[in-house]
C-alpha cells in the first residue's frame, strides 16, 4: 500500500497540514482517487502544488475532483496539468487565491472573475494569446506578473491592444514579460508597462522589477519603461532584438534606484568624447536610423499609419546621445555588452572602462556579446591589464567577474592584478584561455578561494 493510500484511508482529518505537493508519474492509476480523498481530509490546506509528468486527457476529470475537494486556498500551482473544464468553473474558491502559478497547463478561460489575486504566473500556456491576456486583466490587484506568452496573430494583437488601453494594475511592482515562440510586439510591451502602476490612465511610478526578455523592445517599450525610471531597481532586457546601444546608456543616465541591469548593450562611443569616437557615433546612429526606418515603413505597409507616426515622433523628439553621467550609483549587478568598433578603437579602452569603474558598488560584473551583433561593425572589448583593466580598480567589492562570447584571453599579469585588487572575488569564468593547458595554469595562479564557472549564454 502506498503512502497516499494509507493517509487517505485514515478516518480523522489532518488540520495542521497547510501545504501539499502532488506529483504523478507514468500511466493513470488509483492514486488520483486517493489524492482526492486525502485533500478532503486537509481542512487547513492553503498551498497546493499539482504536477504531472505526462499530461493525459484521461486524467483530466480526476484533476477536476481534486480541485473541487479543496478548501479555500492561498496558493495554487499547476504544472503540466490538463483539465477537462476551465479552472474558473472547477475551483470553488478561485477568487480567494493570492498566488496562482500555471506552467504549460490547460486551464481554460478566466471568465472575467475579477479576482483579488496578487501574484500570477502564466508560463507557456496553450491558451490563445488573447485568453492568456484575459487572465492578467481579470486580476486588477496584481503585485507581480510573470507572463511567458506564446505567439499572437495580428488579429489577436488588435483585440489585445484595445483591452490594454483600458487596463491598469495600480499596485503592480514586478512584471516579467517573455515570449517563447515569436517576439512579443513592441506595442504590447509598451501598453503593459504603461498600465502598470497606473490608475485610470494616470501614470504611476511603482514598478521596481522589470524583465522584458526575447521581445521586440523598441521606442514604444522604452517610452513605457520611462514612466518607472524613478523607482526602477531591477531590469532585464536580454534577447530583445530591436534594442539599440544608446538605450542602455539612456537608462543608466536616468534610473537613480537601479541596482541590477541585465542584458544592456552599450557602445563605447557613447561613453567618451573623442573626434574619432564622434565619427563612429554618427555612423552607428545612421545605421540605427536606417534599421528604425525599415521597421516604421513595415508598420505603415500594414496600415499602422498612426502607430508609425507616433514612433517617428518618439524618435525625433528624444534628446539622445548625451554622454551624461550615470545616475545608478548604487548599481550592484551589471551584465552588458560593451561594444567597440572593429577597425580602430586604440585609446578608447581606458576612458570607457573608467566609466564602469565609477560604479563602485558593483558586486557582479559580466561582459558578453549578443549573437545578432557579430556580423556588424562592433566587437566586444578584451578586459586586460594592458588594455585598461586597472581602470576597474575602484570595484573593490566585486565578487563575480564573468565573460562569454567575447573571445577573452587572459595572461598571468591579469590574474595577479585581480588577486591584488579584487580581494572579494569568488567567482570567475572558467574559460580563461582557449588553450586548455594555459587555462589550467592560469587557474592555479589564483591565490583567492575562487570558483570557476562555466558560463551559459543567456
């Protein structure tokens, strides 16, 4: 007799059990029936996690029975659960949920429940895009939203646009937008950001944590994000295909509370003021303008005339490339691509890294190279003692130093410099040199208790 059957057959309830995780493996059996009986004996249950390793249609009705047997819950997690009916029709106390997490599960429509839910996670739901959004808009009291959406058609986007224009989440302080199949449209991202921390169209400034991963983050998204610059503490912009180099610089110039910035792309010519860097800056701006014009023309061709005009206005009105001082003096975590022109950047090393060295509270520093920038005129910087590494000496609290995709090659003098100047260093990229023998030799030079990390590309 398995343990679940044993507990389900006990005559007395278990009033002190508040959390239960049920994971089912393999073919259907009587365990789900026993699980239903067990749940009925848990009047104090508050947190329930249901997980299936093989989402079979035949189990659908049994999952329904478990949810029907639940007392009012605070938290419900569904992982690969295939329900035969919408969860809104099954769970009698859905509106009482504080936290609802859904991972690759079929949950049906929300039914516009207007839930009091505070935390919602939608990860790769099989629902149509508009119905995924319906769940988010049915929860006006959200404090945090994680949405890893599937692709959307142009027709669905038009519907979603109208829904979002009338939406607000006045209490939202954390939003994470991902896209698993196609790039989430810049306009949808912008409307989501504008609806966050606002009430009845009045801009708020409550967002502290923002992740916009794998989307077409562009001018409208930046304008939406700008509403939250005064409170923004954590920002992740990895894999955003339309992210421009000047945008990272602009964000760091205007976000005084920022403590973590991942996925930034910054051009060295935006950090220094040389005649040659000014020429490169003009060249990059011309290249960005050409790319932006192509995107605007594509929207015009699709009949998005008003949107294209709005984009042109944003592009022409924004005073960019100021080379202003970074306001984020409390930044502790920086993961970015610092890009230099391939042909000639002699003399740029020290002044560019000197700007990074001004971030004296950094604990984590990572240099990387975005895949979609490998074919253009820019290249990552090699962080060497001979090329400005000493400008990072003020980072005395640095505990993690990583790099990937940058073709970094370190030498003995670089390792000795790090051991002398970064005494808190505890993690560094394992691949210090392309030659395995030399790499092993360099690792042994560290006099600090350092862990060597195999860095995964984000």
